[in-house]
């Protein structure tokens, strides 16, 4: 019963089963793996590149609250024989019976650039009478968010049931933060090629291109500036790198959920 779940930390490890044709092998599906760290973490460390990931459970638990009321409604309707597994099925049910309209059509994070540890399908509903003009993120107080997490191997299958959520806050920063699913990179300290400590202004200028909002793929910009990785550890959240411009800096990956 979906109404019994209290957090996405549980949901992101719901078993979605196995299939002999999927690519999960013995234990390669998300539901079979340990939860990732609760912070943005390095998942790949190369000689001259770094990649970090946003733990999906922390991202969703920060910006959304599971709705016991609406998930119980879906549970009860399923017990009465209604098929309510996929996002579209649940959206249609709520539109038909509870006066909502679809304001952001079902989509999958897999279809767009993201640094999430797992993908999910989602959709946003708002009350029928609200004139949002498709800008649901400015009308969060009455919005419902449908979430279906991918816990399998191949993206075509291996999903949890759909869960109904509400935004944790109607503050615009929460709705926009929910959609901010790429990692940015900041510099905590560094020296120039002569060993002189970098000023705040120099640090800001160096890392400007690596910020979320500057580029759709900050990590690509960041890796393009790396000459070599000096020190880094997988699952950590800090690394020391030498840049092609000569500076040696300590960098930290970050995501919007850490500042909400």
C-alpha cells in the first residue's frame, strides 16, 4: 500500500522485480544496491575528470511531502479494481474524479540532462479553475506532484507505483529547486601556479562556468578545465585538481537540495 510509505528513502529501494531480458544481472538494479550517501557525492574519479551524483531520495524528500490522503485514495481505488500504476493512469483518475487538470504532462528525467542517482517519471496537476498558463511552479500551494521512481535496470521497465506528493513549501525556490537536477562545482580553496592563495574574486571567476544556472551541464564545463585530478575518493564530496590555467584548487560538488 503506497499510503504506508513515509519517505523516498524507502521508496527508492522498492523492489521492482527482475526479468531475464533486462541488464541487471544478479544484483545490478537500483533496488538491490545500498542507498547512496545523503549528500552530493563523487561516483566516478578519472585521471582528468570527475563526476558527481545527486541522491534522489534526498532531492525528493527535500522538495516534496508524500500525501497520505491522496495516496490512500489511490490505494482504495485500486482495491475497487481501478488500474493505477503508471503516472498517466493516476493523473487521468484524479482529473476525472477530483477536479484537477494536468499542468505539466508526464515526463521522465531520463529524457533530459540530469545528475540524479536514479531517474523518475513525474507529472504536475493543479485545480481545474486555476489559470496557471502552464507555469505551475508559481502555483505550488495547490499543486499535486505525481512521482514514479525507476528502481530497476533498463529505463523501459522497473518502476515503483506512482505516489502523490505536495510541495514541501509554496516558496518559488522549492518548485524551481525541484527541477534543478544537475550538479554544480564550487571552490573551497586554492593557489595559483606560484603557490599564492587565491582571493575570493579569483575563486568566483574561476568557478563561474561550473555553476548551476550558467550552463545546462556544469560538469562538462568543469571537466573541460581540469588538467589532472590530484586527490579524490569515490563517494566523497571533495577533490583536489590542477586546472589547465595553472591553479590548484579544492572543489566540492553541490546541488540545490542542500541549500533549501
